[in-house]
C-alpha cells in the first residue's frame, strides 16, 4: 500500500532560501500544477470532526497531523487501485506485510508553503516523486505513474489546504510512505 501522511513542521532556517527560490520560480504554483487526469478516480471521505489548527509557534516536527491522508493500494493481479483521501487514522497491516520482515518500504519528504500572495506551492514535487519511484524500484516495489501520484498529492494538499500555515517560517510537510 502506498500511503501519504502529512505533518506540520517549523522551517525557520530555510525561509530566506525559499524566498530566493520563489523569486526564481523554482517552486511550482499549486494552482498551475493542478490537473484532472486522475481526479475522476479519487474518492474523498471528509473528516467529519476536523481538529483545530495548531499555533505555529508551538509546532513540534512530526507531532501534528492534518485531518486526511491518501492511500493507494496495489495488487499483483489488478495493479494500482483508485486513490482514496480518507480521514487520518491508523493503518491496518497484515502480520505478513513484507515491510515488517524484509524492510521493503521507502519514504520521501516534500513541503508545501503558503506564499506571501496566499497561494499554496509545492517545493520541487517532481524531484521528490522521481526519487520515491527510484527507491521503490531499488527495493523491488512496483513503480507508479509519477504524474498521477503528483496529482494525488495535489488533491490531498488541496483537501487540507487550511493546514498550510500562514506563518512565514512554517510549512506543511508531506511524507509519502511506500509500504510493501
């Protein structure tokens, strides 16, 4: 199963670097990247009890999670299932899950920022997704369509866009986790 989890983290020391990248247009505008090729297949189950947003001044990396997560399951006979955005929750894994026995898993991290214009931007998402696909191949996990995963991540970030901090020195941390 391929699962995407999102947590908030402080990135004070990177603020000037990010501002320079925005000026050079190295950070993709969320709106410019949003496509609709997998949109009809994505199902969204909204969290009926959204959590209050944390104060950015009190954030601790990896402790605050958004209201939703993305899951996409893979089966040897059917391939990739339709992506699902569901309320954040625990995973149910079989004791036979290969990640528990042979460490067949990989992770990647990327960030979403809110610009001074209020727009949400993903920081170099294709580079992160390509690295995740390369890691998946290295540990014999099935490869995935990179453009479709990017679109799924964009839908997830769009669903939880209120979680992207307004604070200048914070970001939304996106953690794709591929579990064999």
